[in-house]
């Protein structure tokens, strides 16, 4: 059989499972094939668009036989928009796939065998959950929406089913009220968020309008924030996220690194004698200080500097817990080794990118840490993204 493949070849494959980045995994003669927007069990005719040695990336030409977990995606922009890539799967299948993604990264990237089950805490709402969005604005196309898949072309989005009703209304308002003459030739970005009582905040570096302040209450604590700073987009799972990250941890001293507006630092303050919360973003630091003051937690110290600079300057020993919640791109270079060198009794790692998490866990395990518990949360239904919280303890501390 001729097994020489070229771009544009059309072949038939069967999807075995979902792998990182949400691709369906299939095999042809002497070729591994990755297919987006597929589901396990799909029998597909696909067209090869890129080949790297014995791996190919392909697009679906047609579904010859749908897998048992395939459903009709409800969004009219599905497949074109670069946002959701799991709408073709039942929600149960999405959760199963995400558990598999986390385990795959642990094994393949981290070389870590995690034998326990990886249940994924489901979102109470599969759609209408997202209270934060970034919209691209294209002046020439008169388009407001998201980038197309594998492109920087802006897809004009009329309705986005994952947005909360308040954010959907905001999207419609932005489109109706925009003055296209004020948009730069190369386009603009708009950050939008909603808080309690339907309030809306919008932020754009190209704009001059003030950014409104929002608030959100959870477990008796109220957090101020705005569209300019990061705050969890799926507020339905924030109590579970805090519980997974902080849990019953206690002690004298804890660090909250990449603390944002203080989501974890404030509940940590009730369990530790002192909390040092570190954040580099100036606006987030201002909100963190405000939120700490409103909480009446006098044992939290906010440090406005990069995590790498803080760790380089830190002379503290005997830390009971270090909690880290880095951005999707991961920690700064040298951060994980610096944390391991401090030998905190416990580490809580909150991650939205399983591949980077697995890489860092390998470093921590090699530095004398053991995984105590792993919790996955579906903060991002209809996409391949998954939030994972890993609790670790220092094996040296266990033997003392």
C-alpha cells in the first residue's frame, strides 16, 4: 500500500479519543492524524492540511458515521469561530474528554502516573455561564466578535450561547453603538465583564471611557473588580474552586502568588496567621487592597511586584502553604524551582493549562513533593479548556 501522504489528500479515519488542544486522535497507515471538532467513535472523511513527519493535522470533509457522543452544535458560528470546539459533544462526553486530557498530560508530559480517578466537577450551566469576554473589532469588515479558527480574521458574532444574558446584551449594545471612525485601522480589542445586579464593565486600550467597577459575593466575601483585570469567567463554580484550592489548609504563614484581586487570599486569611499575596498588575493590586480592606482581614500583606522578583527577594523560611494561580501561559522562568527551594510544607497549584501544569508538577515531584489530591473543574464548558487544582505536600516534612 502506498503510505506517502501529501497535503490535500483525503482519507478515511476513525476517532479513538480526544487529546490535548481538543483534537480527535485517529490513525492511518504509518500516520497519526489529529482532527479538530471531532468526537470519539466518529468515522470521518478528512482532508490533510499539514504534515509533520508521521503526524498530520486534518479537517473534516464529512461525517460518514457519527460517534455515539456526537450531537448537533447549537451555535450558528460553530466550526468557523475559534472559540468553542466541544459543542459537537454531549456534555457528559466533554467532561470525560477533559479528564482524559488531564491524565494524558500528566503521563505524556509530566511522566507522572496518577492512578486515582479524575472526576471533573461540572458547571451548573452548560451555556450562558460566561461573564467575561474579549471581543475583536475589525473596522474594515464592520465586525465585532471573535477570531476565526486558525486565523486572525474577525467573525461577526450576532449571538454567543456561552455568554451570560447580560454579556450577550452588551455585545449587541457594542455593535449598535460603535463609532467606526474611532476604531484604529488595525482593529481594536474590547474586554467586557458583568457583575452582580447585571452591571457591566468594559475596557479597551484604544478607548477613553472610564472602566466601571463591578462586584461579586461568594461565601460571605465581596470582591471588587473590573473588565481591566482578571476575574474568573464562570462564577457558578467559584465556591468549588476556592474549596479545592484552599480546603482545610491551616498554618502560620502562606503565600498567594499571582493573587489577582485576592480571590484566594481572603479565605486563606481565616486559616493562616499571615498571608502574603503577590500580584504584578497595578489595577489588580488596587482591587486586591480594596478587597482586603473591605474584608477586615488584617493579616494579609499585598506585595505589588512580579512573582519572580518577590521570590528572588524573599528570605522567609518555614512556609506552610504556597498557592499559585498563574496565567494560561504559565509561571515566569525559574518560579517553580524557586518555590521548591523554599520547601513549603504544602503547595496548591491552580492551573487552566494541563500541559504546563504537568511540566511543573514533574519539577515539583523531582524536588521532593507528592500529589495528595487532584481536582478538575469545568469552568469552560463547550471548549477543551479545563481548570485543575493539585494539592501537594513535601515528602521531607512527612518524615520529620
